[in-house]
C-alpha cells in the first residue's frame, strides 16, 4: 500500500498529473493517495522526484 510522506512532499502535483486516478493534491497543498493500486500501476514510487511516495 502506497502512502505520501508529507515531510518530503513539496506539493508539485506531478503525481496527480501523471496519475489523476491514483493521487491528488489535498487541501494542505500536499499529495494524497486516492487509490494505491492505480498509483502503483502508473509507476508508484518512481513517479515522485522527491521520493515522497513510500510503501
């Protein structure tokens, strides 16, 4: 199951742009996982250049 490390996330929105069904930007300006399996299918941890997507 994937999750977002809020300390590493800078809110760039790249994960949401690459995988809008798997991630979104939350009200705090940081990414949130919508559906872990879909995010994994889009590339999972590898799509975040800041390594904020973790297992």
